[in-house]
C-alpha cells in the first residue's frame, strides 16, 4: 500500500475516499499534496472494485487554496518552469465520477479543485471563494473559467475581482453545489451519493460523465491556457510579492499597481 504524506485513502464498499490531510495549513495545496491526491484518484480509477470517488477535507477546511508560502518568492519564470498547476489537470482524465465533500473554507485552488470534481456536496458551514485578488494575482487553476460557467458571469466577477465569498446556501442558489446538508452529515451524504452511482451501469456512468464534460470543453482549454499565462505573468509584478509577503507576515498589503 502506498504511504502518503498529506492525504489519507479509505475504501467504503465500492467508493474510494481521499481525505486531504494537512490540517495545520487548512489543507493548503502544496505540490506534494496535489500530486498525491491525483495519484490516489488515478489508482482508484484503475481499480475494478471502485465505482466512484469522494474527495474531502475536514470540518474546518476543504482547502484554503494553493500554498502561498510555496510560491510567494517565485519569479514568473520559476512559476512557469515548475508549472505546478499542471498537476491539477490530471483530474480531467479520471473516468469515474468524483464528488467533492466540502465543509468550511473552500478557497482559491481549493474551490478550483472542488469545481474540477463532478459534483459538490456542501455542509452548511462551507464557504466558497477566489481570494487571489487579495494577493495581487488571479485564479490560476481554472477559477476564472469554471467559476464563470458554474455561477455565471456576474457572480464570478464579484468573486474574482472583489473577493466575494459565497455561503453554502448561496452556492446552492447559484448552481455551484448539488446540495447542502448539516455538517454532521456532509461526508455521509457524499459517500451515499457516490455509492448509489457506483452501483449503476459503469460504462453508462463513464460515458455520461464524459459527454457532460464535453459540453463544457469547447474553448475551455483556450481559456485555461490564457488564464495560466496571466497567472504566471503576475509573478513578475511587485504587487504579487507584496500581497504574498503581507499574508505571510500577517499584515495588510500596500498595493502599487506595478
Ligand atoms: N497557503 C499557505 N498557508 C495557508 C494558506 C494558504 N493558502 N491558508 C492558510 N494557511 C495557513 C496560515 O498561514 C496559518 O499558518 P500558521 O499557523 O503557520 O500561521 C494556518 O494555515 C491557519 O490559517 P489562519 O491562521 O490564517 O486561519 P484563520 O482561521 O485566521 O483564517 C483563512 C482562515 C481566511 C482561510 C485564511 O487562512 C486565509 O485567508 N488563507 C489564504 C486563502 C487564500 O488566499 N487562498 C488563495 C491562495 S492562491 C491560489 O489558490 C492560486 C490559485 O488559483 C492556484
């Protein structure tokens, strides 16, 4: 069995569960965590005993975004060369359904990860946002593209440009999540939905998922490539350094617009 540093895996009947497990950093998505998560999902995808998957965090946080400390000092060229975000793309090739079970903070790359899953079950305490603007950057792992498709342009603009955070009920109202349940039940609800789907015709489930995703594919890849270039480019700005340094030093950023 593979031993992981930042995730835990479990099997519940025909459902593979991945728990993000970096609670001291609110499950901030560093490079190792994301690549472990993707490896675990790929392993479940290959396992004939598994019919669907669930990804969860803990009650306080699904994930509070990409790891700011890992990238705060990076140059645009370093970001481009590391291309950590390409790890996120691996989820696109998972053929079985993946459900995100979200409680607490679901921010930045965390929200982008949840939106890369096929469905989202939210606890009443879940909070969804793209706070990258506070750091002097924009979402870089699909946030501008998938969010606009999920909640529409108006709400996506507020979230990306002005750090609007959605409550679980708002996320339900805007179509970001499938359902909202009390915090004690969010994981069971996700496991139960995944279990039902895992009990259905596997090929139809597989092709149904692929067909629905195809509906979103036209020009999405162009949008993602564009978004990524812009995200990396922002690491050439002074405001990115200032925004991330201010976060690490727990102070307010002083924006210069350069
Ligand atoms: N990266 C690195 N560390 C993080 C983190 C992140 N995204 N989010 C939280 N942490 C760390 C904090 O630094 C803190 O660590 P220390 O105890 O060592 O100081 C620990 O997790 C607990 O966090 P807080 O003390 O800040 O907890 P809080 O309850 O006061 O606040 C929060 C919670 C509002 C979520 C706050 O932690 C926060 O604003 N986090 C950053 C959210 C964010 O900006 N996400 C976007 C990241 S950029 C991105 O995701 C780019 C992309 O599109 C790929």
